[in-house]
C-alpha cells in the first residue's frame, strides 16, 4: 500500500495515474519585464490554446470537392488525458494507468511543447517530467496532490534544457509500449541535468506533427524561434547580468542540440515511411 493510501481515511479517492508537470522557462522574467496587458493577452489567447489543443490528436484527412481533393487537418479529443494550468505551471493527468493513457500522455505533452515553441508571437520553452504514481485529483476544485506530482516536479527541476522526460526510475514501463510507437514518440538519449548528463526517455515534440501539412516549414520555424530567443536573451542580459546570461544561453544551446536529434529522428521516420509505400 502506498503512503497516500495509508494516510487516506477512505473518503477521498486516490488513484494511480500518469501525471506530467510542466513549467514555462523564463516566466519570472516575463512577469517582471513585460507589460501587464501583454501578459494577459498571453494567457487569454495563447496559453489556453496550447493547453486545449494539446489534448486533441491531429490527423490529416482528404476532403473531396467538386474540383478534386484537398488535405485538411482534423482534431479529435484524446480519450484519457486532461489538462489545466496555473501561472507558469501546466499539469496533465490521465484517467487510469493503461498503456493507451501513456501513449496519449506522450502525444499531449509533446504537442504542448511544440505549440509553445512554434508560437510566433510568444515562442516559449517548457521543461517537465511524466511520472506514474498515486495522486488525488479534483479538477472542479482544482486540487492536485500526490506522490506522482511531487516526483514529476523534482525531476523537471533537474533538467538543464527545455524538454520533457520520462524518468527510467519511475514506475512507467516504457518497454511495454510497442517498438513502433516508442520510435515515434520518444528518444532514449543522454541529456544535460544538474547532476551531469543522464539518460532519459525524452518526449519528441516534433512527433505529434509528423503528418502536418507544412512539416518542414513548421520545424524550421521552431529552430528559428530558438535562435530568436537566444538573441533576445543576449540583448537583455549579456551586458547587465553576464552570469545569468551564460546560464540561460547554456540551457538554450542544450535545447537546440536536443531538438536537432528530434529533427534527425523525424527525418528517419519520413524516409522509412516513404520506402514502405
């Protein structure tokens, strides 16, 4: 029996589920430096969009017209995943601990990261972790408590790059996912942390858009946005706060290297798919 169940009186339901805790990198500086109306606009028109669309699966369908066929993007809600946010923290949770829920969690968090980075007006980086443990979640009262939440927060705080990991020490059995899905959703790679380079399963944020109509263009846009963030941080902090700038720039360069690995993985996926046709 878990610690949470031992402490429970039985009046509240503790359940084992997947949880992802994500936070927006650089949010404190946004609050301190940006105009209030810009911050409000970000929450009203951007963050809510990222959250709502990340828990929907994107597919490309052919639509027939009198003059022929065209491709159109279609969204369907994920079956197992919900999400909410407060300030710079975004939480995703599943309704159970099934493998289908894990796959959807990987899709949802990857999509959120992609939307945040792809956003032209406010390109953002997020970091986070996915765990499987027992939690008490009541979205109506906005109560989120549990071992999984604490564990996800602790792992996310270790990272020195913008990305989302699944800790190998967690209860999540990644190997139970079929190999094809694994290759599409995650990369098992070494990434920089406060304890040195460590190997994690890292969510591939380009995977959920691999069927996108403008795939190459959108990925290049993400890479360009990383460069824009680097220039912005250099202009803001390099002369006034050199130590802070070095730390931020190191994180951004680390993120850029991880994204390049995602890009290479997606290129391999596309080439492999074309050979199968």
